[in-house]
C-alpha cells in the first residue's frame, strides 16, 4: 500500500494532469487535506474514518463562528471526497467517498443589473485616453460574453480575430468553449488596440505613464497584464460614476449576461454552454429571476391588476 504522502502527491498530480484542474485548485485541495491530516493526526489512509471526519466537521464548524463560511467548510470535504475516490480507483482500501456528506447551503443572492443600469455602466468610461478606451472595451467584453474575470484577464491580442465575432476561451477545468463578441464589443476592442503602441501580448494591460514598460520601447515579453484587483477597483469606480448603488463586481456583468439571455427567450442549456457551467444546476439559479410566465400569471390573476 502506498504511503499517505505518496498517495496525496499522486492525487494532486492526477488532478492537474488527468482532470485538467488548475494549479490553484490543486494548491487549495492540498491545503484543505493538510489541515485535515494535521488536525486529526492522520498518518495513513487507514486512519481516515467516519469518526475522524465527524470530529473534523465539528472543528470546522467552530471556525465558522470566526468567519469560515459554510461553503469553505464544504470545500474541505469536497477535497477529501475526491481524494478518497482517487484512492478507490487505485485499489487502495479506504473509507468510502460516498460517506462524505456536504452541508446544505442557503440559496445564493445574486446582484443583477437592469438593462438601463448596464447601459449606464458601459457608458461611464468617457474620453479617448488609453485607460478610457481599455476600460470601455473591458466592460463591453464582460457583458457581451459573460466570461469569468480570470478568463478575461488571460486574453491576448492574438485571440481576437478581426473578421470573426467568435472567441474561443479556456475556462475552468481547462475546458475550451466559444463565446461571442457583440458589434459594440468588437468596435471597442478595435479602438483600444489601435490606440496602443506597446508590444505586450496581453489584451488588457496597465497604462502607467511612470512605467517605462508601457511605452513604445517596451521589450517583447514584458507582461503588463491587469490584475483581478485592478479590475475590481475600476468596476467600483465606474459604478459610482454611473450613479449605481448596487455592489458591483466583474461577476455582476456575468450574472446580468445570463439573465438577459434567459429573459429574452434563450434556453437554459444554451446559457449553460455559454457560461461554461459543468452542471445545469448552477445555471438554474438564474431562472427564478427571469420566469416571464410567472409575471403573466400575476398580471392575469392578481386582483389589483
């Protein structure tokens, strides 16, 4: 029987190589499992029992009082369940993964912008400075495609094809899907790219006048790619400028993209594909926001109508 250390290491490698999970996911799974091993004094896979799992669950629940969310607590058990599934595939005798249960989470609250609010936000970056051109293009792409922030920031200029509205992107689980650029998004990208004189490969970059890298003399290979935090800051800046009081993040435009499609008659499975959701259950969180039939029922039967 392989040692716990070897099995653990092989499991993390399998996550990335065989299942295409990101290095970040593997790193998180490693941390969750290490916390379990250390807390429950696990030195071999045979030490993992229903009792140690129950004891660990009680421990995490005490951390929940200090701010560890129920979702994060669940991630620990998702990692453990996946590890036990891997051990089973390897023929290693261990606790059955089906014994690992997840806590039921409350339904997610989703912040969605109304169409007029989306328009206000997209019009907020004014002027023809490089920053304004970049930010206008960035907001247009987020709303046009519904892509995740990590997917947006991984885009390179070469990914954009002048005569095509299709854009293949690599999302979670290293899966490739196709998203589509609206005419306004394509035009905003064109104006931004044409205004640049640098040679950086990234589509969305920093334009800091104090940085020599951001000039025409930048060396090929210098990466000025925007960070997630910088995009979050600019979103809040433009939300304030647009007079929006909602707490807006890049994911808000992803939510708004999905509800817009469903409200206008798109099938939930089509939206699932465009969002890159592995499970349709994830996409269905939007359906209760867009059920036109319920509005018709209310209009038809409510006394005050």
